[in-house]
């Protein structure tokens, strides 16, 4: 009896020891393209898998020039609400929407030579959008930095409370009018190098790989790293094609309640070859017609080939009122810094370039970009 008890105790101890030596799971999600609907879906599924797998840390490997703000905001919210600590590893670039995602993470590490910032909202041509959009982006990136809270630093008898990530610095990545001494001058949108980000507490340190972050920065020597890779065309795509062919083939065979026992084998072969030949002919015909439509014959009527030529009286007319640049007007409302101005009896949305402008003050239009008029107080 005593031997049996000793064996059971030894077995239980071995199980507990094995359980206690389980390696921590580190989950890696790579974002290496523009932020959009597919990137947001990819991140959401990656986080779901990480939670299901019991990951201890999620590492987001970033190398992106930005993308659509609406999806970047969804990704930011998912990161901020994560119960698992999230680390951003800026492999090379985290610009625009990528900067917002990086700031949402609990910690940021950057590779040597990486850059991070420049989060001004722009349109497809690269021009700045009106201040309405910039204002919302400023508040979003500022609140993201504030979400990480403050640090309490005690030095001797002095106690200093400061933001872990200064929201004013985050806002300067959007607004080029912000001046922060020794960080950014007015007129320049803020972008950090690796050393600059470390100096201003927007990066915890340099790392050349995910392994550097986990083993050197976090001190975890023994761990399991899983890189999230969503299912691609692979098995699912091939299985779908096979099932489509099978479905089309079986639809051509007479049967009762899916009973094929009385169907001759020759009929199945004929149906299968009919489906395969039809698919091949349709594919080849589509390639052939793609080069013929719109060129000659009856297919010319299918494609629109009309050209609007200058000789026929068609001209390109600029829709932007560039002609008001340099003109003098008055502030129709208070500009704080945005409001309305009146120039040559027409009203425009405008933004003051330097400080507030009271209603009725004379103004001068300095520039016009992306549907937004920029003005200063007139000295004339």
C-alpha cells in the first residue's frame, strides 16, 4: 500500500512540475501593408486566436505607411481593450495610421533606422483634408496617448507626475502648427527616428528582431513564438473548386434522393467531362474576348470609347478657388482657429494660421489646400 501511495504521489508531483514548466506563448501578428478592411479583419482574427490559445503577450510587427483612418481607429480600439499585453515592434515604418496603432500598444520597440509619426489625415492625392478631419484625428491620437496613464517619479523629496506618453507630442504628429521646444518646430509635422522616440518616451528601446524584444528586453529566455497566418487559398480554395465541379457533375445525373446505385458509370464520366470542358472553354473564351471587346465588330458597342478632346470644346476647369489666394477679406465669425471668412462677397470655411482671429477683423488668404482656406490677420 505504501509503495502504491509513493508511486501516486510521485506521479502527481511530476504532473504538477510539468504543468509549472509550460513555456509562455508569444503571439506575433505581422502588419506589412496599408491599413484597410483586410488588415482590420486580419488583426481581429489574430487577437481572437491569441485569446483562444492563451497567449501571454501579443507582438504586432509593423511596417506600414498608413491607410484608412476608419479601420486604423477600429484596430486602435481593439488594442486598447485587449486583456493581453500588446507590444508594437516597428520593423521599419509606422507612418500615419500606423503611428496611431503603435501608440495604442502598451510598449513600443523600434529597429535601428526605423521611423514613426506623420499622422496628418490626407486624401488620395496626398493633400491635407479640411480641419474638421484633422481636429478629430488630433483628439483621437491624443486620447490614445492619454489611455496609458501617468508615471509617478520620486527623486529625493520631489514627486513628479508625468504622462507615460505625452499627448501633446502625439498631437504634433497630426498638427504642424504645434511647437514643442527641443522636439518640433512650427510648420513641421512630427516624425521620430528610433533615438528620438526613445528620448521622448515614445519607444522603450531598440530591437532588431522579435526575439530581441522577448529575450533581451523582457528577459524571457524560454518561450514559444507563434506567428499568426490566416488561411489563404490553399486547402479551402482547392476544396471549394472540387466541390463546385462535383456539384455541377451530380446535377447532370438522374438520381432519386441522391441514390446513384442505378446510374451507369459511363454517365458519371460523361457528366464530369462535360463540366470540365465547359469550364475550360469558358475560361479560354473570356481571355480571348477581353482583348477584343471595344476594338471592332459588334463588341465596339459594348465598351464606351468616347474621348473629350479640347478640339471639340472640352476643357478642364479647376474647381478650387485658387484665385482668392492673396486677396483681402474679413472674418465672418470668430476663427478659433477655424471659422468662416468673407472674400469678395463669398463665404468660405477657413483656418487661422497663427492664433485666434476675432469677428470683423481684416484677413488675408495665404493658401488653399484640399478644400480649406488658410488665412492670417491682414496688416494692409
